C-alpha cells in the first residue's frame, strides 16, 4: 500500500513540477449619452480566468464573467461561468494558435419599465463553444491572447411566461474578438 501511495505522490509532484498556473482577464467600462434622451447608457464587465497548463499543448481552466448595463430605468446584470479545455496545435517562436472548448452557464437578470410597470425577467442559458485563438508570448510571465467568437450551441430557458420565450436552441458563428493579458507563475 505504501508503494502505491508513494507512486501516486511521485506522479503528482512530476505533474506539478512541469505544470504552470496562469491568470488572465479583462475589465471594461463605457458610458454614452444621446441627444434625444436625458439618460446615459452605461456598460461594464469584469471577466477573470484561471488556468493550469498540463503540458505545452493542453491547458484546463475556468473563466467567470460579471457584466451590467443600465439606461434610465432599464438595468441588466449577467453572471457566467465557463470551464474550458485549450489545445495548442501550432507554435512558431513566440506565436501559438489554439482551440478552446467551453461549457457555458449564463444567468441574466433584466429589469425594465414599460408603461410605468416594472418588469423583471430572468434568463438562464447553457451551451458549448469552440473558439480559435492566438497567443503571443512577451516574456516568461506575460502573454497577449486574442480569441475569436467561434461556434456556439446554446439552450436558453426563460421561466417567465410573459417573456414569450420558453426554450431556444441555436448554432451560431460569432465573429466577436476578445483580447486579454495572461500572467503565468
């Protein structure tokens, strides 16, 4: 029994010695005002991520997202969590290309006013995504990443019958581009 426990401990220490932890994320804020409206529109987001490099080609991680929007009496709050697996398939010097597979869980809470009545709508979405990306290594600790929106399959359920939408399925190709900074330690 001691030999088995020793072998497991040795294997775990080898994996930890060659592994690399990293943190990444993005922060955003914008505020717009319009000529035909006295209310300003405010958007904000905070999206941290943590990861663990199993080897040079395979990483696992978890990303969180918190965002909000307000325009007068209309307000939206969104929370998301997405574990992911990232596979690097091409490396040339400091550049590398990867594919990232996400499992997504999103929860959105909307509050808006229609004809003086405040309406609250809660939406939950589940999905998977495959996103291509590139990484440029600046130093041993810092890198810049850019990830394309990718292919998505989402399932959305709104429990509120007044929203009209009961279930929604979709396959989307998203061209949004995300930039981020990665710190490895």
